[in-house]
């Protein structure tokens, strides 16, 4: 501050006065108070300068916006600055990476959003489970989605449909599991054959079982016990086969009669 004093003498009257002059070389300070990240394109830029709040409406475009501000105080000092404001209207993407079918009720939900991996522990119930996920990014954009996860702890059922007794060593094992028919060629050996079967479903449940198949290629023995000479035309043919006695009534004709027998197991 400078004081300038002047005096004037004419008729003897005198005036003493002064003028206060302020030197201000300091540029005005600008302090921003509005957010730098938003999902609303209708934005209000807010800042204070020289103790006064200033608001300016701005329409933002997607991504980065550089908002220039110039302020000049009464002394003519000027301040130029800018504020970078990001407009983000894109909702966060959620990418699931955990399995949608499992046989373990203690499940870990895994997904990625905004480049970050997220894990959550979930206890599943048998059957379908809908797992809801809500994610919000720093700009306030929100995504709601869900993942359907099936808990299957039931082992697959194996139902055999192929015969358990055969005289053919080239055997086809046939069964159904989980609604699908399965066939497997097997070469049998004489007598009992135990054929093991293991089936695992998509959830990882496993069933182990077997089928006993008997290969019998030996023809049955036929032993006659009825007489070969008789005077009675009403004849009963008697024989045993595979330990079983068989009787068949026959009407004979005079002289030789050939009685055919077919033994079959």
C-alpha cells in the first residue's frame, strides 16, 4: 500500500488527504469440489475461487473430458487450469468361470468383473441353484445377473437288459444309465463270467457294479430209463436230462418205433 499526500495553498486553506493503493500480484486460487467420475452426462462443474463458489453446467461425452477454467481477479491476475472428468455409462461385465454342474455342496462361485476376480462361498442344495450377483462400478453403473448351478450327488443307475445265460461266447453286454443305452462286446469263457461295469455321470458321481453271465456250450445229456421192448402200445417214454426226469406218452405201432428226443437247456 502506498499513501500519496498532497497539499494546496492559495488563500491559505489547506487540505490533507491520501489514497490507498493495493498491489496484488497473486493469481486467484481455484479449488474444485465436483466429482471426477460419473455416469451422468449432465454434469455440474463446481469450484471456489477467491472465496466464491462457482457452478457451471457441462454436457459430458463418454470417457475423459477436460474442462478448462479461467478466472481473473479484480487486480487482473489470471489463473488457467482444468479438471479431467470421466463419464462412464457402461455397466460392468460379469464373466463366470466356476462350474455349473457339481456333486459337491460346498461350492465356490468365481467370476471376473472390471478386471478383478471375485470368489464367493455358497452352500448348494440338491438340484438347481440360482446364484444372484450384483456388481456396481465406481461410476455407479450396476449389473444384475445370475448363474444356475446344479448340485447332483446321486450316482447313476445301471440297469442291465442283456441275458445272463447264453451258449454264444460272443456276447453283447447291454444296459442303460442316465437314460442312455450302452452296449459293450465281451468274449465269454465257459462257465460263470463276472463282467464289471463302472459309470460316472457329468457331475462326477460314480457307480460300480457287475453282471454275472454264464456261458454254457455243453449239450444236455439224455439218459433213457423206459423199456425198449413192450407189448403195450400205450407207452410212456421216460428219460432224464440235466438231472430232471421227463415223461412223454407215446402210442406205439407194431414192430420198431423210433422215438426222437431233443434235449435243450
